[in-house]
């Protein structure tokens, strides 16, 4: 079951009230850095597996 627009709106309002509008850009920036780091780690892991399977 996908969340409705009202559920998403309530969550957004709760987050703004908890953290304040001033800190949201900082939190989103930190979240983006975490996602980028995670993707980089996955890519490195895939590269290592390819090297193990195809030694040259």
C-alpha cells in the first residue's frame, strides 16, 4: 500500500517542526552524501568481484 498525499504531507510537517526549516538543507545534504558514499561502496565491491572472477 503506497502512502497517500496526506500521509506524506503530515510526515513533512512533522519533520519541519522537529528540525526546523533552517536545518533541513543541511540534513538533506548529509543524506545525499551518505547515499553517494553507499553507491560508491557498491560500485567498488562490484569492481572487486569482477577482478576476482576475471584475473588477467
